[in-house]
């Protein structure tokens, strides 16, 4: 019997939809099949993330409600859940830990991890992200405890993209050294795309690498013509052909890429309309001003801020899902959460060729189109519109065979149900 600890650190672990649906929901489904092992979920959360600026008491009460809901949801399948405050880092922007923050984080967090191991009698750890895996690695060296390194992304490179490290900095060099140690000592390494898997295998000679893409639950994201009609009528989109972007932008350049592409698409289909679903309402003025600057007319754009649980019905506003990213260091290695959500909801997707995780799958299944950011030709878009129903059905097949929750759980089972 394994007593498995599912650990994440320095993430908003009690109100993140990514944590809930990409980490915890697959484990919940796995627990339904697994009558032998025991699962415990623990989030180490910096003190500053227990509230938000402005309305501290109000937000603490709200987040407590989220924590209780998540605990109750996990308890349905006998998964224990705890959220523990840690001192460092002091600010959200320090998720990418420089040398000083890393030392302080390890010194203060490692004793808490040893306490959790003793309390729950843990003998195996599923470690999500690099910061969590640093302290898990030390436990592995001290106790010999096996662990899975759930990488999610290339942390040192993402820190460069975020402007926290430079490639010549000591912090970057230290993390590249740590990365090698984490990968080589892990029992299994989880990556989110096939190119990411190949990167790990070729650079670190780790054979036990599993491709576990961001998944989608087709019971949550599904075509619903009645809801679609109601939603489109609500926002005056009944006679529009809607290109939809959901979620954050990968890099600061991506918003302008999306706006530019929309103008390109509108030359092909004149009744096109752009919908942007974005979680952070405070950024909407910036999105609107950027659209005006790019030449997108006010009547051709709808920007909506909504909570994560509302996303499934709002995606139904769209006819096509956009996942356009400029070329950046980490771009080739990921498959976005939005990709499966679009396809499962019946939206063919348009992606840029730099996205080597999803682009080959879109081509293989003919589930959308892959574009170059130069956007000189309109043939691909015209073919997509002409064969829309076929492409839509192909998207469902891609979800069923690669991106569905059930496929994700099957791959987790290769690790934990042996």
C-alpha cells in the first residue's frame, strides 16, 4: 500500500482552477479505481496568498469558503486535504525563486514537509512544480522516499520569460543544476507534451518520462445548442461568427497577435466578432485600449471577466477557439488548458506553428488549423470554414484519444496502480 502525498507549493492551491481540474480531478478519478492506495493533498501557501490587498477580512472569509468546498469535494473520494501557511516567498511575484528566496524557502518549508510525512505516514510523493520538488528531493536524499516530478513547465526558462532571471544569472544556473538533480532522482517525470518529453529524455537521459497533457472533462465542456443560443442572444451575437480567446495570454505580445489575427480573419468572413474571456477584470481597460490601438472596432469586440466555473458555458459563445502565441523560450513545450476545452465544446482551434505540443496534433487530426504569424494566405481559413462540421468532429476525436480526463487518469494509473 502506498500513502501518496500530492504536494504543491507557492501556488494559489485553494482557488486555482488549474490545480482543481488538472491536478486534483485526475487523482479523484484515480482514487475511484484504486482501492489499495491512500491519497493526501497538501498545499504550502505563502502567507500573502491567504488574502488579497483590499478587503483583507472579506477575502480571508471568501478563501476560507473555497478551502472548505475543495476539502469537501476531495473527501467524496476519501482524499485528505490540508493547506499550510509558509513564510517565504513574501510576494506573489517571487514564485520564481532567486538564490536568497530559495534558501529561505527551503529552510522554512522543509520542516513542515517532514511533519506532514510523519503525520500522514507518507511513503510516496507526487510533487507538482519545481519549488515543491526541491524540498521533496531533500526528503528523497535523507529518507530514500520515491517521488514523481510533475514538471508542468520549464521553470528556469519561464523565469527568464517573466523577466526574473537572465540566462547569465547565478539563479538561472542554480536552477538548471537543480533541474538535472530532480529529473535524475525522480521515479517518474511528468511532462505536458510530446516535445517536452523528448526534451527531458534527450537532455537528461531519464527513461521514465510520461506525457500527461492538460486534460478536459467532456462532462463539463460539451456542445449544448440551447445554452449556446441563449448565451449568444444575451450578448447580441446571434448573427455573428465568433472567434474566442479564453484565459491568460502566454506572453505580453500575444494580445496584439490575437487582435492582428482577428483583423486578418475578418477579411475572410466579414461578420466575424472577437470574444475575449479573461479572469482578471482589472485588465479589461488595457485590453480595450490595446484593441482600439490595433484598429479593432468597439462593436467587433466583447471582453468578459468571469470566474473559472463559468467558463464552460461562456466558451459556447464561440465558433472557433484561438490559442495564438508568439515564439518564446517555453512556447514549444506546452499544450494549453484551453485547447481541450475548445475542442470538447465543439470549437475547432487555430494555433500558431511555434506551439509544438498542440500544433502536430491539430494537423494529425485535422481539428483546426496551424498558422504562421505572417498571415499572408487565407486558404487555410477558407478550407476550415468549408469543412467546419468535419473539423469539429475531428476535434472530438482528438479529445477522446489524447486530451480527455479518462486518458489522463489512465496514464496516472501507469504510475500508481502497478
